[in-house]
């Protein structure tokens, strides 16, 4: 009797189809079922020879990151992107969208400090463990970062060549772009 039939959670010793089926049950729904299935099948096949990493992926996904897990790596491609079902994307973003944040944008991920193969470390292998990344959302146009009050940024320190004292003054924030550029060109006033 294998582990899957006892706990309903597969291990790296189970058939690829069983692992894919289990991991599909944890997807967040941002992508089509066909795309998700192809992406997961591709990853499971790449990890079949790396049993410890496949087990780390299964643990991370089936427990929603509740237990610490190791890096789950795939080979970095020349352009850094992965092609799944005719679409190209960054591998860590593809899997973070599948299992954590369906509305994620590619520049919103930051790796956790203990991830040794994070995408931005530019190693030959790339970690695709979605629990080795944190989402960092920057404010959109017209929004303010938390903690900003009214229309001022944090104080700006100013000092001139003839003034040794430092003066702290609030700086206006979120100026319309039309105020920053000269009307007849792209240069500053």
C-alpha cells in the first residue's frame, strides 16, 4: 500500500498523474485548467529525478506553506523564461500565480532570504517554490503608500553650500506629470 492511499497526499514515489492531480486541487484559479495542468505536468516531469525537491514542492503546496520547505529548482533557460502551452513567462511567476496569487504581476515578487536559487540571483537553476517568494505590491498611480499623510512625502533634507544647517521640509507628492515636464519637450524646467 503506497503513502498516497493512506494520507491522500502523494509523494515523489507516486505516479506523475497522481501528483499532478493532487497539485491541481490546490491551484488558485487565475489560469485556465488546461494551462495549469500543462504547467504542473511539465514541472513534475522535470522534478521526477529530484525526489527530495519534488517532495518539498508537494509539502509546500499541500500545506499552503505551513511547513518549511527546500528550494524546488529547474534549469534556467537562456532568456530566463519558460514556455507552457505556447505562452512564455518567468517560471517563478507562473507557479506563484498558479498556487498563491492569481492576479500577480511579474515585478511583484521578492525572494525570501533563505532561498538559494531565487530567480533574481541569476543562478543556473531557478527556484520555483511559490513559498520562497513574497508579494511586494507597489502603489499604483494616484495611490499613496501606507503611512503617508495628506499630500506630502516624508520630510526632505535640504542644505546649501552657504548653509551648514540642515532644514527638514515636507515635499509635495503625487504631482501631475504635466507639472514636471516642459510643455514643448521632455526636459525638466
